């Protein structure tokens, strides 16, 4: 059975009324009608509840943990914020009759939050698969039990909640704290210079929200995002297959030239176009380009920005312009280098206080990189939270999300 967002609440009510046990494993939890209904069922029928909840990024509200702990009568596990990101959305329903246990499972996109299970206009668009009895459900139940045992804490769960409540703050409050004026353009999130990497991360999250009207964003790990585009295009760039021998799909991904509806995000950071002979010229120079890019990829931190300036000179050959060279450089070192093209040069120049036209030249590009390295958020890190390390490693390349005017 396939469940969509508008049917989750009603189907949840139906299953809770016909089962005796309910297990929850969710990345985040928040108060709402779903918790009120769950509490009513436990009081009415003595429903047995267990929950494992993540708290990464402060996205779980402490009040929801308090209520879940009360509903579950202490059968609550909280996954620490300093561990690997706990990201499942699994719900198990069980019924025991005559010594036989039958189960159903939900697995999908919905966190146990108001947005995930809400019946209001601002509810998320969710998709959940309901699985009937059988080996798959039993395997999911075994996984839940293993995680349940693993997440046990020496400290009483009420004390864990209390400590989390003391340090909790709304996830986006830092953005509002360091930005001194109302934000209408994404670039304004960088104008007041985020002071820490945490501020930069919060600015990226706000930027992601501002991009929601498009078919792509910043963070989505599988598709439609800067993070995914950088990972995939970089892997192809340094793969064993020569660029000219790539299959059509991989070639379009590397070039960023997908034109199908909803797949424009492959061009994030910029495109390598056929027009003007750019792509054929890059393929003709591939041996040289790979040699230069490998040198940049392996460069020590102290070699920047000089090595990037030198590489830009070498990569700028006939038919290959600054947009393509800085794109290739940024895919090579998204921790150190910026992509500059017609969509981004004006805003980058304004932020750095540099004439945008000079960014097309190696020396001007070097000045832009020096501005980047002088930013306090850029120099802050690496973060202690392992969940943020991959973002920190892409922190230069992700500047494009703020500055490109697509």
C-alpha cells in the first residue's frame, strides 16, 4: 500500500486502533495532532509504545521528547547529536493473539512531526510504503530491536531530555541572529559575513528554503541538489573513463547539459557547452587538463590561492573560457575554489568588493579566493559534528548557491 501525506494521519489512527504495540524510529519528532492522537490511544487502550528519536540539528523539539517519554512510559531512546546522523523513518505496528505476533511496517519519508503527519496546508509532501506480514517486516523489527538495544543510555532518559532542553534552540535562529536586515536575495545571507561555520551552515539552510520553488536545492543527498551535483560530476571528472568516451548520460551529467524537465540541476556551478567548441576543446586537451587538475586536487592548503591562479592560466586555452576553467577547478577542490561565470560574477564581485570583470582573469580570480579565505566562517572548522563534515568539505563550492542568478 502506498500512502501519501494527506492519508497518513487517518491510516495511522486506524492501525493504532487495531494493534497493541507501536514502535517508532524517526530522525526528528515534533508536537502536533499525531502525538495527541497517540497519547489518547495509549490512555484508551493501553497501547505499548517505544520510540527511537534523533536530535541532529536541533530539529527535534524538546517538548515532543517530553510528551513521547510520557506516552511511552519511559520507553524512549534518544540518538546523540554527536553520532552518525540517525535518519530512518520507520513505524512498526504489532498485534499479539494466542501467542502469535503479526506485524505491519511503514517506511518512507515522513518524520514523526507536525509537517510529516499534518493535515494542514503546510504539511510536507510525503510518501510512505506500508508493508504487510512477512520476512521483510520481521527483518525491520529485528533492526529496530538492535538499534533499541544499541541506543540505551546509562543516564535516565528524563535527564537526557532535560540537558537537551537546556541547550536547544530553533534550528534557524542563528541566521536571524547574524543577518542584520530582512533577506530578500540569497546573496544577502553572506553580506553580513557569517562569523562561524555554524552560521554559514544555517545560512545554507535558509538558502535551501529560498530555493524551494525550484526543482533543486542545497542538501538533498540523492538528487536535485548542489551536494549531489558536485559529488557526481566530480566522480565522473576523475573517473577512469576518458571524457570523450563517456556514455551519453554521464557526459550530460559532467557537462551539466541535461535539458529534460526537472533535471536542470546538473548545471549547478556552471555548464560546459558545445556551443563555440568548448566541450570538444576540453576533450582534445583532456590529458593536459587531467594533469593540471590532479596537481590541484593533491595540493597542500598553503599552496592556495597561487596554485589555482597558475592552473587557471594553464587551463584557459582556445575555446575554453573562464567559466569552464573555474567550474573544473571547483569540482576538483570544492573546499578551496569558487566557480565564476556570467550567472555569478556580478554578485561575487559585489560581495568581495572587486570589479566583476577582473574575475575572468587569473589574477582577479586569485583576489577573489583571498577574499574567501579571509571570511571568518570559511576559516572556522572542521566542525566537531561529523554530520557537517561533508558540507564543510564543499563549503567553497556551495557559495554558488548564494550568488548564481539562474
